[in-house]
C-alpha cells in the first residue's frame, strides 16, 4: 500500500516535471542543488580560544545569521513558487508586473541572495583583520560559485528575451511606418485628384 502511494506520488511529480521546457527543467534542478548546498554546507568557522582550540562551524540557517537567513529563505520561496506554480506566477504578475520575462524574477532574487552572501564575506574579512579565529570556509566559495552560475544563466535568458522582443518591436514599427506612408500617399493622391477636378470645373 505504501509502495503504491509512493509510486503514485512519484508518477505525479514526474508528470508535473515533464510539462516544463528544457530551460525551466535546468533551472529547477539548479534550484534544488542550491537548496541542498545551503542546507548541508557550512559557510563560516570560528576557533574558540577560551578553553580549548575547538572549532565551531556555522550554516546559513544558524541562529547567528537569522536576518540573512530570512532574506535568503524568502528569496528561495519566491523562486520556487515562481518556477513551480502557475497560480503564484499569475498572482505575482498581477500585483508587481514582470509578466513578459520570467527570467527577470529569477535574476532579481538570485542577485538578492548573492548580495547576502557577499555581506557575510565582508563581515568575516573585517572580523579576521582583528582576530585570526574566524574565517569563511571553502563551502562558502562553492555556494557563491553556484549562485554566480545561476545568475549568469538567468542573465543570458534575459538578454535573449530582450533581443527577441527588440526584433519583434522593430518589425512592428517598420510595418506601422510602411502603413503610415501608404496612407499618407493615398491622401496625397486623393488631394491631387480632387485638385484636378476643381481646376477642370
């Protein structure tokens, strides 16, 4: 019974996943990898010198990083909902716009997460100038590289969409100009014909 329910859920997830195009699938897989890295990878280590040289590690979800964690969490929730839920996307677009280009939202919230991580780096740099017991870990670099890959991926998508939109707008403008020119030419011909009729009268 449990195996049947599990297989049904797995089938439903697979069916929902297959309705996305290749670009959306890649970004969703990226989001899950990023979430996994944020949950597993520690970002800062502090060596205590009070009693023994023990090292404490801190993750993004540690209480010491509450406000940073809150910003990152909200950004991730929006990113997942935006890319998974059509209802949320429509609701978000109704209140905030961004209806034309999905990648703009992805870029914006990834940029917010990167800013939060860079602020952690700056804080560690300031603290390490006074004491050598605090340092950011290699996992922090790994997460930052992941974020940079994501933001480059979304930036390329934004640029491609902008180029397509620009081409469409250019074609529409050319068609409108041709239409306006043809209309003005017709008006001139009508004026010329009516002018000839008045002269003949």
